[in-house]
C-alpha cells in the first residue's frame, strides 16, 4: 500500500467507510462507501463527520466556519449550540 492513505471513518459498530465525491454540474456530493477505490485523501474543509444513530452510516455536515471553528475543532470543543 502507498504512503498516501484515504480518508476513512469507523462507525460505532466497527465498520469502516471511505469518503468519496461525485460532481454533477455545479453540485458536489460527498458520500461514504465501504469500497476504498477512488476515495478522497482528506475531509473537505468546513465539514465534520457525523453518524446516523439509526443506520450507523457516516455523513458529512457543514461545521462552523472561520478560524474560531477550526480552533474549537482542534481543541475537541463542540461547535454546536446546546451541546
């Protein structure tokens, strides 16, 4: 295996998923798949990984933008209100 590793997420059930991207026109769609082929190397800036509590499937959610959001993420602090 090469030195460059794909972005992967292991859910609460121990299943590993790889991040992919599809583009149609001016729309970009990010999704997770169990197939590592063609996966992205990193999570897009401004997004965080969440997990559906029922299906345990990971998905990307826009995080808080700007430098404050980046600092809070590095420190492991929540950027959601009420948490």
